[in-house]
């Protein structure tokens, strides 16, 4: 059985994401930083589910997280379309 903590993001990864997308590491509430964090976590959960096909709790969490990211992306699209387009290109997110 896999350790649950291995699925959580390390502090350094979060710090790097917020530095890159939130413009500084203390700006954890920025829309771009939150979307980047969701994307990183979604990618890790997707890899986990490729190895553990019957982990239905993780599958449900993944679906909820994709919905949250979608809401954030919709907000960013309404607020600033240029940032939205550059972010989805940078993070390799499908529309």
C-alpha cells in the first residue's frame, strides 16, 4: 500500500510554483498560483490512478479538483484573457 503523504506536494514544490506563477512565494492566494497548484496535484493524482485503477476515493478527489481548477480558470478568463491564454499554454491545459 502506498504512503498517503507521498501524494501530497512538498513545501519546496509549492514554494516554486507560487514564485513562478504567483510572482512571489508569499502570494499563495493568486488565481494563477492556485491553478498551477491544482494542475500539479492533478498530474500527480492522474499518475497514481494509472497505477491504482480501483482507487475510487482518489478518483472522486481528482474529479472535484478538476472542477475547482475549471472554476478558477473561468474566473481568470473573465478577468484577464491574456493571462488565461498564457497560463493554459504554459501549464499545457486543454480548454
